[in-house]
C-alpha cells in the first residue's frame, strides 16, 4: 500500500514539491501504478515464448574507415577555436 509518506519521499527524491491538497490524489495515482505493475508481474506466462516473437535479428555492418574532411574546413565557421579544437564555454549549473 502506498502511503502519503511514500509519495512525499519520492517527490523529495525527484526534487518536486507536492501541495497538501494534491497529496491524496497523487497517493491514489501512485497506488494504481503499483497495482498495474503488479498485474503485469503476475500475468501467467506458462508455455509462452517471448524471446524474439517477431523473428528479428540484428544486422551489423563492417566498420569502414573513410577519409574525413580537413580540420581547417571543419573549423572554418567555428566561433572559438584553439589547437584544431572547438572551444566551448563552460556552463555552471
């Protein structure tokens, strides 16, 4: 059973705020999600084969080294560059 405390804890971990008047509805919604997951987990799978039901397979291609553009051509429209590299501004969170 999902409690109000569970919802508050999950919201805190997700860095979300939950208003007091929304708590009951969110608790019911969370419980319905848990109930749905339980129903899926408890679905009978006896005799069912779920691996590769569409007969799909991965097709890998060989990696081929191809000639690239010259560095000067790649960097000709770069705003900031140094030592054949793009300069990117550091973003602080």
